[in-house]
């Protein structure tokens, strides 16, 4: 049984302080007579009360964010005004945000639900042989993608390291990837080190606003470097001591692509929580479960050893992979322990 973790007083205080900083942080402001007419732009990256945007000519501009803009994230389309003269490096002011077509968010234990990127229509879920292949992490991202109705593309990076694994480990990875393909997901196998398989990935980029997501150390920034070598994104080696990936990207960042479309590199994280979703929504996020949802004998079925569980019967019959049902249960078990007492959205 998973014991629910509660915020102690120090953690509760930190949550309140984080929210208060957003409201009380002093920032540069401009009078109307210091600003030009309204223009359209796209958010490249956000840094607190400042953001880098690109204007209609593709020029990078650093802007202050008006206090009335309560949520802003990489990929947002904004209305901004250019300053007649730069002050403390600020070249303009963001005054409004257009409605979003999509929003990818991730839950944070301290800060609530945090937006990652807006207006994306294609999500590359990056996994790798090193630090460790994890179908559970992939499934967490898949559920998040399905929840916002964007089908993910699964990418296995570092396939040049497969030979270092045992035959059983290799078979496990192949079986998982084959199953994802069987239930309808696109799967790519690449090596950023050898630049192998990258053409298949780059061919899917034009005409889309794409984002690469995944656990720390799976090589997201290395893939971005290979796709856009002029970017020069900093990369680091996986720690030999811990086997855990080092964070290389600290904020989600937008890059325009020469062949059209855009690519967003997102920060790596250790764990991707899903406590913001209802449990039945998590089950719906497993697309191979959907033909059986609602078919259980009892409405409150936990999909374990419950009598007449349609999911368990489908698993026993080989129609659902047993590891997929196990991943579902691990996600459900973690939801209560990872959810803070108070959920405070942050933009």
C-alpha cells in the first residue's frame, strides 16, 4: 500500500512563496508613449517575468511581461509592443496571449500544474538504452499526450548501445516497441552519436510544431543538435557514478526549422507525474484498454483481481500486454503519494 505523502510546513511555505513571487516580483514597465504599435510574435523561451520572442521577421526580441498576462509559455502566440529605446536589455512588452490550440503541462509537487509548451501538434517521446529503458516512463508521456489529443511518436535513442545489453534486455525492448507499433503508435530507432535513423525523424518535422520530451539523459538535446547543428545546445554525458542523466536544457526553447515547421526542446525530468488526471482518464489514455473499458462487472473495478474485470480477462487472453496493465497500476499507485495537498496552477 502506498502511503500518501503530505506537504510539511516548510514545503507549504515554499509553495506559497513561489506563488507570491509571481505576483510581487518587481519588474521593468514602460509607459505607452515609450512603445510602438502592437505586433505579433511567438514565445521562444520564458525566464520569470521576461521572455524571448521572435517577431514576424524572425528577429529575437527580449520582452517584459505585463502583470495582466497570467500565463505564458514557450510556443505561445502573443501581442507585443516594441520599446522606442532598450532599457536594462528589455526591447519590448508582451501585452496579451492568443488562445492556445493545445497545451502540454506537467505536474510539479511544489508548484502545481506547470505548462511546458503551447500550440504543439506533434510530440516526440524520447527514450533510450542508457540510462535505462523504461516503458513506464513512456506510458506516462503517452497518457499525457492522449489526454490533449496529440498522438505521440516514440523514439528510442542510443541504439548503438544495444549490443552492450544482455539478450534478454534486448528482447524486452524489442517486444515493447513492437507492441507499441501493433497498437498504432509510430516508433523510430535512432542514434544521435552515430547520426543513424535521424532522416526518418527529420522527415516528420516540416509543417508541424513539434516538441521533444523525455527523462533526463535520454539525449533530447543531442538529437536537437543533430537536427539543428547551428543551435549549439549544451549537452552533457550521463553520470558514470549514478547512471542518471544530467539536465542539459533548463527551459523549453523554440527553434524554427529551415524546411518549415518548428521544434521545441524541453527540459528533462526524473519523473513525469499524472496526479492532475482522474483515474478513469488515465485508463482511457491506454488506447489498447479502450475496447474493454466499461465492460467490467463492477463499476468501481480496480482492474486487479476484481471478479469480472474486463482488462484482466483481456490480459490473461493475451489481448493486452501484461506489462501495460502493470504500468497502469504503478501510475495509479503513485498518484496519491505524488499529489500535493493544494494544486496551484502556474503559467
